[in-house]
C-alpha cells in the first residue's frame, strides 16, 4: 500500500463514526423533508403569497414548486449544514494529529509532507462526496413517491454543487491548519467563511447586486439554480469556480505545510 493510501485510510478511519452518524442523519432528515411535501404544498403556497418578497428572495427559490422546495429546504438548509460539519471536521484532522503528536511521529519516518497534505485532502473529498451522494440517492429514490418530480440530471447537478461546496470549505480549513497548526483557528476560519458566504448569497438578491454574490462560494454553487435549470453554462461556470478554488487551496496548503516547522 502506498504512503498516501495508508495515510488516507488512517484519516478516514479516525472519523468513521462521525461520518456514519452524519450520513444517517442526512438520509433521515432529507427523507422526512421530502415526505412532508405533499401535505405542505398548499400551506406553502398560501404562506408564500403573504410573505414579503424579500423573505422568499433570501432563499432564492419558489418554495411551492418541486425544485424550489428541494432547493430551499434541502440544498439551502439541511444538506449544506451537515456537509460543512463533515468538511470542516475532516479539514481540521491534521491539526488534531499534530496536537496529539501523531503527525510528528509520522514525519519522523520517510514520509514526505506532500503525501500528508494529499492524503488529508483526499479524506476531505471522500467524506464530502459520500455524504453528498447519500443526499443525492435519497432525492432520486423518493422523487416519485413524494410528488417531487425533478429530473435526475438536475438532481445530479445540485448534488455536484453541494459536494464541491463542501470540498472547498474543507480545503480552506486544511490550508489554514497547514499554515498555523491550530485546530481552533482552522475550524473558526472555515466556519466563518461558510456562514459569511451563506449570508452574502442570501443578501445578494435583496440588494439587487450581482457583484455581492460573486464573493460567496454558496452563490457559485447554487446561484444559477441547478435544480431549476440543470447543467447550463451558468451552473457549469459556478462549478468551475469552485473546482478552481479547490485546486488553488490544495496548492496553498502544500506550500504552507512544507514551510512550517512541526514540533
């Protein structure tokens, strides 16, 4: 087994219980939300009619339509929350290993630092993809029984956006941890960026500012409404922005980790 593969196995093994719990929670919560749609559809229509337009604009979707309901309830609330918990926790794992002395012991062996960063980046990606895939499977399986007849290709577009969004924030956390070695700082920056991005994405339509949304990874992921339109140019551009950001963050994490003294 290669060095990177062994480090990846250890990283995922360390977080297997939390990943299992979050995945089960995501499946259960998404299934519950979808099952409630047939009984809530009329009430949501009446509620949307009396709510100020600013409130509905904050969530960026019409909550009555199937795509709008899933966008506002799953991809704006439940799924990003659980994915961020997973991604940020995975991204900060190297700091936990450093604090416990495991990382110093690992680096005392013929292990290159690039292998450590690569393994933890792959662990972030693997965990986020597993969780996002679980959400996507629930949506595909229950779309018929719950009258949420959204085309599978559009659900795949939304799931891909969710996964890339999670990986991006996980790699932000990894890069900050690689530079500082502080788990608290890494988690704080990752969490702060996630919260700030969510607020910016919601505020952009309220102030009628396309520029404001450009600073939000949430807007890159969901601003073009992948569940409503599928794989169009705007959605692909947002996914490309996230993928480019992930590549730059991985490069930064590698450079910063190489330069830092590990005690």
